[in-house]
């Protein structure tokens, strides 16, 4: 869960993880809105066709309301026999045994996890969710709260300019360190709980502790590089870009490379614009495009300095996707280029990657 920074990806990972962990037929996660409904409701175990047939998002009533307002676990042998049960739409799958837990950030309930229809009977006979299942889901719910909170902070931070919000984000990064360490501690606790009954899985959890620790260091280092003031005045554009790209290459699975040819010092405003365009394009390639290779080149041509960021990610249709420019920050990048006398071009096709080129005429 901690590998994702987009809220939608985090929600899907939480639901899939919960369903797999407890071997349930169905799992769902509801995020409440402020109007008696759900802002988001993610399911796993239900096909897209079934989900469409079920209809609109559920309202906060019955067991769902109890999960969000009472903030305590709900473990039922048959949800249909609970007095709070109010039925479900005709296309809704039939469910019996039920386990639900709130996802909380401090005292605030930010979501609720629901599981139904435990698949495997216990060795002693019978089925349904156990007290041990409830404890394991409780650990997962704590991880989910951390991941979801971090994703929300991240998405909110992308809407703000770094210049205006650097101080606030630095404080949130400090909080993120504590959350990451807490996540590591919870993983270690999960390993301890599994030692006696499943040593192989316990070993896997301990290996995950080591992996999380390494990822935490790299991710935080990358975030700090993005947030701290760039050393353009002292180091210049080439050295600053090289340093930042080296950090991103270590922090992400994708291979990120940098080459520079014949570039001299540029006016401060132009160097600042090129750096910010490179950062935005790299963010898109690494966070949105699922790229495996990202190549950044900076070169002096006969009449211009050219910055090029090319990735082999999913790409997009620049004509058909109306909001692509706004979503990927392309409008901002074009403005940055235009403000310093340059121009920005974007070449992308679905499945063919994306190339962003910024060109500034030589003075």
C-alpha cells in the first residue's frame, strides 16, 4: 500500500489485500462524503458488469452506517439476520458471514473495510470469520489509514505550488517519517503474530520489513530533493538536474538517465523554467505513466538549448483526452516555457510513451 501515492490506487490495493489476507469472496472499502453517502466505494470480487448492474453508490445506512459512526468492528455470522440489515439491490451478490472494520486517522473515521463470505472452512469445522481474522484485519486497517492519509497529503500537495507551500510540506514530510516507521513496526508485529502458525509467511513479513526500510529511505530522499530549494545559483542547471535524476533513479523501479551536451550557463529565469519543466515531466512519467525507462537529455543546438524528457510508459491521446493537459501539468509547463521565450511540444500516443521537448532560443 505504501508504494502508491494516488488515492485511487491505494484504495484498490487496500481492498485486494484485505480480500486475499482473509480469503474472502468479497471485499469493499467505503470512503464517506459529507452528505450521507460515499465519496468513493471500491470493491473486489465483483465484476465490472455486476457492479454496473448494482447501480449507484450505497448510502450510509444499516451496517454501513454503523461501521462509519460507531467506529468499532462488526463480525456477524449472517449479515442478513442482523436487525440493522435493510436489504440490497437485486443484482447484488448474496452474502452471509460478514466482517467490517473502520479505517481511522486518529479519532476520525476516514473509511470502512467490509469483507463477506469467508471461503475456507476452519480445520475444526464450520466457516465464517474468526477473532484472529478480526485481529489481522485490524493490523491491515492501520496500514490502510497510513497509506490513505499519505496519498491524500500527496495529492493535495500537487495542487499547491512548492514556492508557497515548502514550509508546510516540510512539516508533513516529518510526519511522513513517523508514519513510515509506524508502518514498519506494524509489519514486524504481523510477522510476530505469524511465527508460530505460519513460519514461512513470518519470514516473508520480515523480509518485507527490510524492503520497506530501504524504500522509505529512497522515497523520502527523493521527496526532499523535490521540495528543497534547487541549487541553481551554486551548481547550475546541468549539475542540479544530474543530482536530482540520480536520486529519482535510486528511488523508483524505472531506469532514469541523464545526458548533457555542450550546454553553457543560461539566464537564471531560463534555468529555473527548465528545471521545473523537467521535474513535472519526470513526476508524470514516474507516477502516472508506469514507465520502465525515462531518458532526460539537455543539449545545445545551433540556435537553441533543448531539454527532452522521453518515457516508454502508457502514453495518451493528446487530442481525445480533453483534460490530459490540465491533469498532467502540461498547461503549466507551456506557460513556463513561454514566459522565458521558449516553446514546449508534446508527442504521445496510447501505448507508445511520451516525449516532452522544451526549446529556448540562444541569445
